[in-house]
């Protein structure tokens, strides 16, 4: 738009009134009408009173927009004052426009006090020049940014394809391992069941339950058994471990203790199969999440489960979260309109940021709390970490792309951090609120349940 | 004489179980203890020390909830009661800086990456435990089968 300072200046107001105030030089230009063709003879200077005018230049046969002008802006400055009298662009009314004009023959008013026509219009001309120059440099900057974004997007999609391929390969291998270990355990179970029912009972318990006591409990029970039964420590420990998945009576049976070595082996074998299946399931879960993020579609629809998306994000970040005490209180929520991959991206970026901040600051006993709440038309997810907090003067900046306080540039290529979160939440008409003091930083994300709700 | 203790630390029970199982051949001469956190390990060491038992080797994971493995090993390294105790870091996830700290501050004797090779792990344990036995001036004659002959030989005892 026209420089507002100039619009408000007495010089411009005078010009507008003196030269463009006459009703007989006013006219209306209908939407879509062409005011000037490129190269057409022009001896008029137009002022837009209302509406929008767009100038196109034909470059390689294609019309390219080169300016866009609104109220208080001039059309034809170049051909009028530049003495070329030819329009360098095709000028079209984008909306219905109310216009005023002067002609080459229009005499200067009050020449004695204000100088010649060109002298009187000087500020207007200079202003128009500057406005156009600024406009073209802004356009150049915007182009540069777009190019950067494109490059980034290309990188992301390459990474996405790579990880999707990787995920597929891993999934196959894990699948084979999981299935084959299941076959073997079924085979062993059948044989044992047929020939050694006693051993089968131990095997089955190990397989179904795994070792349920933690190391501290095992140590306590080991001592207890060793003292009560007057047996050596190794034997007591084996009993203690088995007692974690079986009732004491069947473990502490006289016959069992007498033949401990032989039955314990089968219990342990069961536990081994149990662990293999746990590990395979864990790996499958991670692979699934990577696949969703890497090659996922970004189409939005109804029925997206927010809790699911949080859980997937957590499983993706398992290695980041290993050193973190996690307290996830995920209450049941209605499904929302959206896209699972995008939601996962939101949580992954916030949670990863929290983990990184706590790791970098070496936060003692780092912990992360996630809670969900149902609002009348929206769901709210709060993610709180115990990290060093975000200084107030940085709180606005952290959502900008390419802003980072991270010292190590190595990032897991899941996104561009919080700027992505901001963009995504915004596109959902949601809201993100940051509250941060040292030791407690909370990101609250509110997402509307239905498509057109939110941000009210 | 009480058996020398080996303590394994890993927050993932399945992994901890696998480490201990791989070390089973040493059970004849050593007592294997399992801990699921750094704090548990430190308090167990406190207990064992009070009972007058010796701790020959600590094998620890690095990334665990609560205190990290390198942190814990650093604390052990600074405690004169455990000056002869040998340390192995067994981890799948340690940054460059963690590794530097492990060597400089925790004085880690060996570094194993997950997944490990069981034979190599046992061989490393034997060699480190032999050094422990020699350093603490214990009678090594009764446990010759468990010790690393090469280390004994180099020390001039064989």
C-alpha cells in the first residue's frame, strides 16, 4: 500500500484535492476491465480512489504480476512523467475501482507557490519508486524463503522415504524372528506337555509371565529363602526368581527343590521366549511409528485418536526418554478431526525439545508429565518438563524456524522443532501456550474436536 | 572365603538377565548380583562392604532413569573402599562426551557396545577380575581356573 505518512501529508492531500477532486475526471472501472494494454499510448495519470488494480507484464508469453495497487496509489507514473507515453504493463482492475485522472494537458495549479507540475508531484513520484523497490525486494526475499522451504521439504521427503524403506525391511526381519521364536516355543511346549507335565508347568509360567520381581525384591527373597530353607544362595536365588511368576507353594515343593536344576532350566527357557516376544513387540511398535512419520499421508479426517498419537510419539522417543521419569496421565478423549501423523509430529517435537533441554542442562532427576483434558469443543494436552526453563526474552523466538539453543547440530530428522509445532497447531485452528519458569516448563496445546471450531 | 562379587546394572530386566546368563560360567567362583538402577547398585555395594564382602567388578549400562551409569561409576571411582574394583561400561547409547567422561572421570576399564559378544565379555571379566585379585593381595591359588593366565604371567606370579 501507499506509504501512510505520505497519504497523511498536506502535500499529498493537496494534490489529491486539487488535481483529482474534479468529478468530471472521475470514472468507475468494472472488475476485470483493462485500463491499459502493454505498450498502449497513455497520456493520463490515474489515482485509485477505491479498489485494487494489478499490473501484468508479458514475459515469454506468460502474464506475470508486477505490481498491485490500492487506494491512494497512482497508475501511469512512468508513462506520464517519464515521457515515454507508453504503458509498460497491462493494467487490469481486480475489483471494481473508482478512479480519478489528470491529463498531459492539465495545467499546474498555483505554479507560483508550488512550482511546476513535476515539482508538485515529486514527493509522490519518489514515494512510488521506493514502494515499488521495496515490493520487489520483498518478493525476492519471499522467493528465497520459499526455495529454502522447498529444499527442506525435499530433504524431509527423502528422509521419509528412506526411513519408510528401512522400517519395511526391519519389520520383515523382526517379523521372522518373532514368528520363528513363537514356533519354537510352541514346539517345546507341545513336547513338554506330552512327556514332562511337571516341567511343562514351569516352562509355561516362565513363558506367560516372565520374571516379574525386580532385582531388589529377588535379592530380599533370596535371603529369606536361604535362611528359611537352609539352602545355598544360588539355589535360593533361582527359587526367588521363579517365585516371581509362580505361587510359593509350587515353587517351594520338596520335590521341586530336590530337582531344582532340571525344572529351573525349563522355567528359564520359558522366560527366554517371553523376553524374545517382548523385545519383538517393542521393536515392531517403534518401526510402526517410524513408518507412520516417514511415509505417512497427511490427509485429515474424522476419528483420529489423540491418545494414540501421544503413545506413538512416546514409543518413537523411547531412547530419548530412557533417562527421564515419565508420568503420562492420558484420560480417554473423544476422537478429533485431524491427521495422526501430524499429531504425532506435534508431540514428538515438543517432547524431544523437553528431553534435549533437560539433557543439555543436566537436570537432576529429569521428569516429564503429560496430561489430557476435555474442553467443551476441544481437547487439551499439557506437556510439562522439569528442565531449566525458557528465558522470557526467548519465549517468542522459540517458535520461529531455525531458532535453536542446541549446541550440537545433530538432530533426528523428524522436523524443524517448535516452528513445525506452531505451524501445525495453527493450521488446526488450535492454540499453543507456553508457561516457563526454571524447573517447570509447560506447553499446553488445545486442538478443536470438529473441523471448523477453535481459536474462539 | 566369601566369593568375590560381580554386580551387573541395567534398567531393562531382559537385558540384565541376558548379561547375567552370559556370565554364568563364572558363577562357580564369583557371586553374581543384579541391580536395575544406579542407586540400587550403590546401596548394595554399601551393604556388601559392611558385610566385609569384596566387590571385584561392576558392569553397568549408561542410560538409565535416575542416575546414569557413568555418574555411578565416577562415584565408585572416587570411593577409596572400591579402589581396586574394576569397571565395565556396557551400553548401546552413549554420546561422545559420555565416553570421554567414562574414561577420564569414571576410570572405566573396558567399554562394550550392545549387543556384545559373550565370549569377549567373559574374557574381559576374567582378565579384570584377575587384576582385582592381584591388586587386593588375595590368594589366587584357589581360583586359578577362573583367572586369566596371561595376566598372572605378566604379573610374575606364574
